[in-house]
DNA sequence: CGAATAGTGTCTTTTAGACAGTATAAT
DNA sequence: ATTATACTGTCTAAAAGACACTATTCG
């Protein structure tokens, strides 16, 4: 039987063809105490029982016929306890990539569609249905390197190929902050320029020049818009009150806010 | 039965859970006669029989347990007749996005992982196994607009949600040319700066200033490296012979080659 | 020859970044 | 008072873009 006919039959009778499971996994990032954190769950069942993993689960394809972004939002809501009408509406969610290599799940062929989420500071998560625990974990504590991302198990912390997915998500996040105003998705509805700078510093892992950053943000059309208000108090250790801003209407930053020192990544 | 247990059982007995099919679709782009073309196949079977579609097919998940990029390369090879050792090795292939909304295939739930390919000029394709026809089609002839991409069937030419996938692939291609040296993937192994400029003009749909483009390309480290040779003849309608270049070792362009006039897309 | 094209020179404007300086508020 | 901080001013270097110009080759 030629491939075409086999495929055709398979389409009408899926059980006659290769069994595949489709899941969504979410790389949810937030800033806590000035450091970038990722939402992780501790697996309560094999495989990788007891290890940390990205929150995720199977896509409901028949019962609810949910779309992929809906599935990602649902997984995020289940782990964070957020309601769709509430704080979840302020979370930025975008598709990251799909991971489908054979052998990434020992049980069967699993295709995982990964999503990337940028969230403002959220309460501590509660453990979801099939997780033993859930927590915001500082990204820096995971010992992620390119080598660790490529060889599963090297970090000894993340299940499946989740180190690779997280590494890809972090790079996407760093890049997104260059060309889009999505750093504001990590902030409260009203924020100061120094708070925005702290987001960039946490995601990029680099200190930025406060004065130049300030002027740059204000010079990009549509990045932020002033509220006319200021904070109630000055900085922790002194300084004047900072002006408050809201996210502007730009969807792209032009000119972009490029991160410094990328020489090493070019070749 | 709680979700977790159901999921767990499903993982061990996939037939007990929702049936899903996973396919790969390829947005293969090339430059012909100075215009951007996409590889399309005419469907030889329902649904959408007789309509144009992106080349694609089911992922072999058990028989060969192929990885997703391998599946995309296989689909591309089947439609173009290219061998993996030959010209296919010079084609750039990257994952684009995954499309999995319910109802995008009337037969069943289908998750499509889309890939984006940049190819140098290739021979005309032969019709693959389940296609009635295959051809390089000028992108400009498809009447793609944002409205057409959102409502399937509006262009009256592309099956499924392939207008949306193609639109996303084109935007990705335009963006990739800004930040990476991948325009060279559309060229022969040795090329001239004006040929490279023609790639940019075809993908961006804009004329570029020849002199400034020339200097800019040469000023970006690692973009191109000279061969010391020149073309045998001058331009079609006169002009000196052009120097020949190869792709350099840069993986990112720094500084980037930004396309002009993006004011309208910012908001 | 005339026209088209490859490649370079030069000038202006924009942007990035270094650095300094002033005013404000916490301790 | 001291110190940290928000924000602004200024200068320099890098880059983008407009324009002009020369040299070469085709028809």
C-alpha cells in the first residue's frame, strides 16, 4: 500500500496509524526579588517521578476540542490558581516551539507544543492535580548551560528535555525584550522606569546604565505613556519619587533596545 | 477518574485517549526571476481536492520514529525530487510554528508542525505521491493579505489554514533577513552583492539603494567573504563585472540590516 | 557612443553610549 | 549630613541614509 493511501486511511481511522500524544508545556517566567523565576512542578508520577518539570499536560482534542493556546492557558491556570478573567488575562502567552523527537518520553511518542509566558509577580502556586509540588524557581539556580540543555539529565533537575525547552524559552525572552515592549508584561499595570530597567536586567543578566536606559525608553514611540503620577515614596535607600507609566500602544520597539555585548554569539 | 490518572493511562494505552494526527507542512521559499516563489502542491484527494496546499504529510512515529526536522526534510525531498546528500543539504530548514486548532481539518484533529525552508533556485518539482501537481508559485500571485490569512478560503486558493501558515512564514522570512545572513541560503554557493540585494528586494518587496546596501553588507563582520574572483560577464544591460563572494561564518548580523519603512507596523 | 551597472567617497542625520551633574528623599 | 537614586545635559562614536561620482561593460 503506498504511503498516500495509508495516510488517507489513517486520517479516517486514526487507530490504524501511529499513535501519538500531543501535550502543551509552558515556560512561565516572572520577576521575583529582582531575579528571573520560572514556574516548575515536581512530578508526582513516573517517569522522572520526583524531578522538576515544566507545567504541562495533554491537549484535550475530543472532549473540549480546545485550541492550543487555550490548552496552554488552562495548564498555566491550573498550576497558578489564576482565573481566566483575573490575573491570567494580564499574562502574555505566545507559542515557543514544538519538540517531538522520538524517545523524549520513554512511554510513547509525545509531541510537545511549548508556550512562553511573561507574568507579573504572582502568588505562590499550589500543586496541581498530578504534581507533588509547584514553585517559582530562580532560573539562575538551575545551572543551565548550552551543554546541559543538549544532554538531558545533565542538570539533574529537569525532567524530559525540559532543560532544552527552558533554554530556548529564555533566549526567546531575551530577544523579545529587544524588539517588543513585552518587558511591561512583567510589571504591574503602573510601573516606573527603574522597575522596567530591573526587568531588563533580570532577563538579560546584565546591569544597564540607568541614565541612558531612562532616556532611551522615553524616546521610543509608544513604549510607555506617563500617568502624571509618581510613587508615594522614593527609592529604598533614598532618592526622589519616580514617575509612573503605563504600557503604550506600540507592538514593536523602533528603534529597538539592543542588549550589549553580543560579540561572542555572532559566530 | 481524575485527569491525572486518565492522562497516565492514556500515555500507556494511547488508543484509550483522544486520537490526534501529527503532520509536518513546509513553507519552502526560493527566488525565481527576481520574484519570491513558494512550493505548492495541488491536492489529489479530498478534502480540498484540486486546491493548492503546502507540501506536507504525516509524521512517521512508529515505523521510522523520525524526528520532526527529518520529517520536514523528507516531505521537501519528496516534492522537489532532491536527494538528502545533494542540493537538499544546501537548503536552510527551520521550525516555523505549530497549528492545531480544532476544525482545521474536517476529518479529525490534526496538529501541523510547520517548517520554513530557504532554497536556492531549484528545478521544477515533480508531483509527489498524493499530489496531482506541484509547482513553484509566485507569492505575489496568491493575493495574500492579513484578512485572507485569517479567514480560510478567502484567497480561494490554499487549502486548510495554509494561507495563515504561509503568511506567518513570509513574515518570519522577512524578519530573518534582518538579523541573520540567511539571504545567502537563497543564493548559489558563490554570489555577487547585487544578487544578494535582489534576494532582499524580493523578500522584502522593496527596492534598496544599491550603493548603501553594498557598503553595508561588506561592513558587517562575517556576512560574506570574498573569493577574489569576478563574474565572467558584466550585468545584462552593461556595467562592470561583479566580485564573487561566499557566505561568511556569522550566524547573526551585527549590526542588523533593518528593512526600511516599518512605521505602520509598530502600533 | 549611450546606457546601465559595480563600487566608492562624502556629507548629514540618527542613535548608542560614556560621563557628568542636579534635585530629591531615605536613613 | 550622608548617601542613594531619578532624571537631565553634553559630548563622542557608530551607524543609517541621501547623494554624487568614477570606472567598466553591454548593446
